[in-house]
């Protein structure tokens, strides 16, 4: 016996499952979303850095230490 589900039935079921998972595991999805956004931002920063002048190591440490 084979069970098949049509697209018109499958889509609402998947939507319901995802909504329920997000509601019940909100903190997990929040962490995943934050990490994804950080990865995108880091990727954008790397791309911009490749197009502009390089910054010296001394300048980076000065910024991190708050002396600039």
C-alpha cells in the first residue's frame, strides 16, 4: 500500500508544522536567525574590505582597545 499526498494537501501541512515548531522552539529559531544575520553581515564586511584599502593590525588593535 502506497500513501501519496498532493501538493494542495502537503503545503498547508508543512506550513502548520513550521509554525508550530517556531512557536514551541522560539529561542532556537531566534538563535539560528541571529547567527544567519551575523554571517551575512560578516560576508558583506569581508566583501567591502576586499574593495577598500587594507587596515593595519595596529589600527585594528587601537580601535579594539578604545584608543581611537
